[in-house]
């Protein structure tokens, strides 16, 4: 895959729509990452992000003891998931760390 297109045309002017800007790729990725910091996700949003069923996510991620010991805020100070206090209660996910967790652990989670 190439990330460069070279077109040589003298005196060419390209006008961007007012709704667009040009930023460096690393700056864009940094801004995108920071956009989710401090934001919370619901279980439905996590299911949509990962594109799996609720039973699959519960069984293969949220209820797995080894994973829960890492992500549950009551079991790990560095965790990022607030588990419900009672059956039928809500989960709360810290968006930035949830996204990072699935990015970094994709192979392990989906190789079950």
C-alpha cells in the first residue's frame, strides 16, 4: 500500500471547504485518542464497538476471572470497568482505556 500520490501541476490551487482542515497524521491520531479520555461508554456502546453479542462479551471478556481482575475497578485500582452492583444494573466503561484494551488484547480475546 502506498501512502503517497504525486501529481505535478504548476500553479494548481486546491481550496478546501470551510468544514475541512489539514493536520499531520500523528496529531490527528493524538486528538482522536484524547477525544475519548474522560468519557464513559455503556455496555451497548461497547457491544457496538466490538461487534459481538452481549452473551459472547459477558462470557469471553467480562466474566473471565483473569480479565476481570485487570479491568474491574473494585479488583484493580487501574481498572476501567464499573460492574453493576446488582443483577440488571448498569456497567460503566472508561472509553479511552476500553478502546485501548480491545486494541492491545484483540488476538488473545478473539482466539478463544
